């Protein structure tokens, strides 16, 4: 036997959906400022931490005038002892 939906059941379903929809709208208006403050606070902390890291790196890189620091070792694969050709000494003619 097939049961058909009654008009009262359909209207009750529509009413429940509308109540949930408007309830969520009201709750979101109440809690949105708190959520926004939380998100802004977390972003501020993250940016502050990154800025602090940047300042620490800048302090470490400050050098005295004339000081030389080598950050990278040259590759040992490229040596000047490779035979790149014959050297010819020449004199300029006038």
C-alpha cells in the first residue's frame, strides 16, 4: 500500500526548515563578532611572530664594516686544473 504525503505534514516540514534557517541567521548575527575577533587575534599573533622572526634574522645578519662572511662553500667539482685549452702568449704589433 502506498502512502501519500499529507498537506499538514508538508507544511510542518516547511515550518521546521524555516525555523532552523531563521534560528541559524539569528545565532550567526550574535556570534559573528566574537568569531571575527578570534580570527583577527590569531592573524595578528601569526604576523607578529613572523615579524619577530624577520627581526631576529636581520640582527644576525648585521655586520661590522669591512667584515667578510662566506655563507656558501664553493663547489669542489669545478676546479681550475681542468684542461680548457692551450695558453698562447702573444705580443701586440704596431
